[in-house]
């Protein structure tokens, strides 16, 4: 297991970071900071409440440390998140300002959800047939990104894999890549997939979290150009996936030939499409 633990601690207020380092290094999945409430560590075994009360300056400290006042990070905050060094994703809630002409911004932060990025080399070893397009399916927090990261890396030992990493969290510094892997950071998935399709000559395109019709259209376009796909989708199983309108075009187009179905305990099974 690999985790950019020092980078995580570097963005936390010292009074919080000291407790997290002592209690959560091996088990921490999420750290939730809510204004005027105690910090909450979320682990596989449940929640642990830390000492102290989160203040406004604590939330500002995390956001400023994670973003380093970067314009790119400011633009992602308009979408409700930013990616900290080490690939740790920070979800943001608060008092937002929004209009149709300018990107959104936050006047005040009231809640942060820091999801810890961990790399588990070998996590995808049981997925033995990688000759076709693969969709990884699971609910939030079940390990979709972790499995995608390892699967794409393994495939990239032999095939050219272009990764469109919109949030900059799949292969942060310190996480190993495949030797034939190219990573495009920071572009929206549809535009990024079109770019690598035209310029990088991939055998596979890998993307995390299909969440929009435009994502699905770009995947179908790539498949129609002969490129194989590795992607993740939010659902608790095949039946749940079928009931979600956003994925209907992907299922109807049959661009994926194998589905990796995750369970809450992060185990998984593989189901194949029968023609």
C-alpha cells in the first residue's frame, strides 16, 4: 500500500494533523471537518471523533494549503472540490456565489470532506482477461478509483494507455505508472478523451467517474474508433446500473464487454457480456 501521508498531514491544521497521524495512518478513509463541530475520522470500522472544534481558520488553512493559491485549483473549486498534493480529494461545502457569466466561488467554507488517496499495487490482479473494454462498477467509497489505477497500470505494461485524469488524483507524485502510460491532467473528460484519441494513438483510454451524458458520448466515440476503454461508474450492481438513465447509451451501445462489480468490502467479481 502506498499513501502520500506526509502530503496529507501538510495540509491539515497542526492540532488536527497530530491526532490524525497518531490514530489513522493505516485505516483513515476520509477526514470530515465541519464548522463548529469536532473533526470526524472515517475508517472501515466506523467513525472516530477527534478532540477539539473546527474553526473557520482551520477550514481556510486546509483550502489554502491544498490549493497553494493555484488558478487551476480555483477553477476546480467552482465544481465543489480540489485535489491536494498526493492525490487527496477535498470536497467543499459552504456559502457559494454563482452566476451564469463567471465561475462560482466560495465566500465561506463550512464543511470539507478529505478523501485519502491510497495505491494498492496488485489490487487488479484477479482481472485476468484485459483484451476488451472494462467498466468498474461500485458505490462511492467501495474502491473504484483504486482498482482503476492498478488495472490501467498493469495493462500499460504491454499496451499504450492514455489516462484522462480530470481531477489530478489517479497518478499523483509517488504513485507508480505503467511503462506505456500517458497521463493528461486537468481537462474535462470529453475534451480530454478527444485530445488523446487524436494525438496519442492509444490502445486504451482510461477515465474515472462517468457522471454526464457528454462522458458517455466521448466513450462511445472512442470505442467506435477502435480504442478499448477502462472506466468507472457509480452503481451498486448491474441492475442498479441499468436503472440509471445516464448509463443507458453505454449499455445500449455495448461498448463494454466486461463489468467488474465491487462490493462494500472492496472485493469484486467479473461478469462478461454474452453476445
